[in-house]
C-alpha cells in the first residue's frame, strides 16, 4: 500500500498542469493502482483479497467497510460476497474493515462533488472531470464514509468481484485434484462441485490461497443467486436480541475511568468559571479536566462523573452570534427577499410565465421547517486507551478516517498511530459523522494514563448536535387553462449544510465550517427540489443563509424538506385546478414511468378515494438516489393532536439484495418521516436548543405508530438507495391528508408547530 498522504481537492491542485484537473489526473496515474489487503489473520485462516478470509474450519469472514447502524449493511454486503462465492450462509461472519483505499466510497464523493470542490469551480461539479477527480481522490485518500444511501450502490460490484475471485481460486484448487479444467467446476453451499463430486471449502483453502484469480474475473450470470436477492437472516440480529452485541458504551477495560463532559452554547465559547469544591463530597470522582471549550469529570462510574459536573456548575462565556430561532427566521426571510440567490434549475422563461394575465392564475405559498435533531437511541460514546505513544479508539463512526485524524491531531500523534475499532451503532441518521467525541476521549485518555470511556448525556448530545438545518421556502406557480402548471418558481433559503459537512470531515471545527461557507451556494442544500413533473417554465434558486448553527446530514438530507415543499404545493395547485391529486400528478409525469407505477400502485393498495373532502387521505411521491416511492396517509386531528391511522407505500428501488432488509428500512424511514412531521425539531434560545430530552421533541410512541403497508415493484434495474427513501414523502402526505380531513393547509414542520 502506498503511504503518500491524502490530497485535498482545492482550486490550486485541481488546476495544476495547464488544464482543469489534467495535472492532478496525470500525476495520479503514476501512483500504484492496487493496494494490499489488510485483514488480520488468525491461525488457520487464509486471505482471499481485501474483502474476505476463509478458515480451515470452513468459516467465511467478510470485511464490511460500512458502519452498521441498524440499516443492515453487515448483512446485505456479506450476502453479495457470499452469494457470488457460493458460501453456506450458516458459516458466514463479518468484521469491520480496517481503513484502506480498497474501501473508499468514491460514489459519495462524486455525488457530493459540489460540496468537495471549491465554490469557484461550481460549474465543474458533477461533470466528467469532477467524477474522475472524485474517484481518484477518494481512493488516494482512503476516504471511507457511510452516508447518502451509497452502501449497496457503491459496493455491490466490488463485493461481487471479491466473491467471484475467491470462487475461481477454490475451483482451481479443486480442479487440480480432479484433473479437470477449473471452468468445469462451480460452488454451492460451501462446496466446490464437479459433476457428482464435491469438496468443502475447508479442505481447499490452504492450497487455494496460493492461486491467482484469472483476469478478467468471471462473475455469475446474474447478481441474483442463492443468497443475493433472498431474505437471508440478519447476521447481527441474534447478538442484538440476546444482548451480546457490543456498542461503544459497552466496552470494559481494566482500570478504566468514566467521563461525563460539558460544553457551553454553540459558537465561540470559553469555560469561564468552575466550582471544583462543589464536587468534593462525590464518591468515585477521580479527576477534573478543563479545556478552553469544555470540562470533563473522570470517575469510577459515569453517574458519579455526571453528578460531579452538576455540582461544579460550570459557567461558559460566548462571544459573537448565538443561535436564536426568532433571529434565524428573520435571516432566512431576509435572504429570500434580498438575496443574492443562485439559480440551479432554469427551464424556459419563468418570469414570463408568472406574469399575471387574463389566461393565468398565480398562486404563492410560504413554507418553513424547524431545525431537527438526530436523536438516535444511543447518545455519543467513545472509549480510548493511550499507551506507548499509540491510541486505541473504540467508536461507532460513519467517517472512520476523519475520526482517526481528528483524534490524532488532538493529542499530537500521527493518524497511523491511531487504531480505530469500529463498533455497532444504536442508530445514527448522520449523527456519527461528528468526530468531536473522539478528540475528547483521546485527550482524556492521554491525560489520565488509563483507559477512559466518554458518554454524552442526552442534553449534551442535543446541545452538541449537528442539526438538519432550519429552512424557509417560497413557492410560486402560474396555472393556465385546465389547471395546467405553466410555470413554477421555487426559492429556498437554507444554510449550505453539505459544504459545512465536508469542511468538518476535512478537519474544520464547527465554527470554522459554518463561517467558511456562510455565503457559498450549495446545490445539495436544495437537492430534491426539482419536481418530477413536466413543467415548461421552472426555476429553483438557493439563497444561502449565514446562521450561527452547525448543520449537516440528517436522514433524507435536503429531500426531507424539499419533498414537503413540492408535494404540498402541488396538492394546493390540484385543489385550485379542481382536479383530484392523483390524476393531477399523473398527467404531468412525462417519462417518469417508474414513479407513475408507484403512484398507481399505492392508489390500489390504499383504496384511494381521490382525497375527497373529509376523507382524511393524502398523497405524495418522491424520487431520490435512483429509487422511487409513493405514499398515501390517512390522518385526522383531534384533542390529542394529529392521529395518523394508516400509511401505505409502494416502492421501486430496483434489484433487491435482501427484500426483508429493504422492507425494514422503508418502514423505519416512514416512522422517521412520521417523527419529522409531528416532532423531531427544536427551537433555539440564547444559543441553546429548547429541547434537552427525548420527551421534548414529541417522537411518536409505539401507540402512535399507524398501520403500515408496503409493497415493492420488483424489477432488475440497478439497486437504488433504500435507507433514506421512506422519509421525504411522509410529511407532505400527512399534511395533504389533514387538508382533506379538516380543510386546513399546514405549511410548517413540525405540522403543529403553531397549532391549528
């Protein structure tokens, strides 16, 4: 493996060589094209490329480079490898992959190229040059990340190639014994077969490991095989059910201390006062560590550490702006009114279409979305041990290299001196892209000279959250004869959260990140705002807003609010045109066959009645990451607020790796979308979120979960994203249902943020 440091994409190194990206691509051509596997081997295990090893006892152990957060990545990726290999699923195990360029997620970099590249090169984003640059940069930098519904889309083919390579060398070893051509052999259920002969993998691995796979490596005729495409049992399910699965907070090391941490309001905050004497009588307290920005109590148990912080009553001072909801709302309105904005979609002549005349009617609506917290069941936790100049870090992270780099920098060692042990995550939704807890654990372990486990309390987790940004949107449309949309203008005021996220991944602090991109336009901040409908005159503008609030990825990303704007507004236009919402959408879905099938399918599944007055049924649809969904919600309002009785969804996400996993993810996404519609949000006062506990964000309880019906449209299209697809269409479907039930149009998220 080449040990050259990663190269950061910047205007300077992109332009080297006399042409945009040419010099960089030419220089990269001189780098090694292959990287050695780095899986650790135990006695009796043999390596078959970077993805898997097979033991002489027949066990197949597959490296998985994606964080397991409950979405099933351990199972789905292992299915692809094992299915192409021909393994017996009962013998398959997984382990987190160690950092390596072999597992770089270049798809994420390419799809997010506008955030990775300097704003001055915005025109080059999503071009062929940026794709080439992104792919090479991701590999050279060993950029590993779990985000953007990319796990299957990025790794299906590499997983197939890994399984096929191991299969061919096993067949070569067996063919040598049977004196036949290896092409005559096949594999199934952990055996190599030829005619009536068969031999177990366990008996062949020692000699098979010495063979080289052919070039090119032959894949099976279809990606659907005995495992991939089937409902294999989740590999992590048993351990999670019996409690043996380990999360970062479950790590126990000899002589370990426990730490609770407090920091002040978001912004340029310093620790001002601390009453250390207040904690003098707390049993178990070992030490107090204070830095400029935070303070930690170290104790023999976490409860003592947290109680000590309460007793010491730390006081922080913040200079400069702090997040405040009223002020932030004013800033977003100011941005919409005065700009400057950047137009990312410009079709036809919108201004002419919106020019009011006798033949058109112009409709305007204003939408608002509050900041949303991630609120996974597991708050941030990490365990660190610093010995002999090396740091071992137990952490659930979606960005392992970023975590290693930031921890190393915090204590002045090289990233290669940090060993990160990837743990299971109790949910994330983008939360585990934040690496600040890794720096705290590293600093405290080095200070204590003993292992330290840091666990953030729920209030600390909310205060430190990198939230889904607050958003304001202004929708304008002109309806012509027959209710046809002649033109539509979509104006969205939102911080450039994707650019912020990337800056943090590169090492910026939260304050540095938002300040550095405050006035930069970000197409990913309005992703999903381009309606799927045939509208002859259309514009979509982004108005960046400088808010003193760290913002970033959240399940569904920008789609979680852009779908709400578009699908709610389209329903308003359908009502204005006097056309029922399904027919109104269908007549505009030109060339959108897959989405149209979802709409007609869900109408049948839910018994669509046209959204008639008082029916309480609402419709919405959306496409993202190569997948499509249509949702019908049945909802009403009452003394207890909104009651959602049923949600039906028809989904087309291409070829399914594991249908049951896909169903779980769509169902989980729908419940997440329900939470977004009714809660998940917080306002800010004096730099702090108003919500401090789970009970403060009105998450749906088990009794609130409606009946959920999901059907998949089966096909052999390339797999699309699944884990985030269920979120975006739910809130507009519920809003449209409430309009049907009560005749009131709600244009804010959460839907009852200002009451009915």
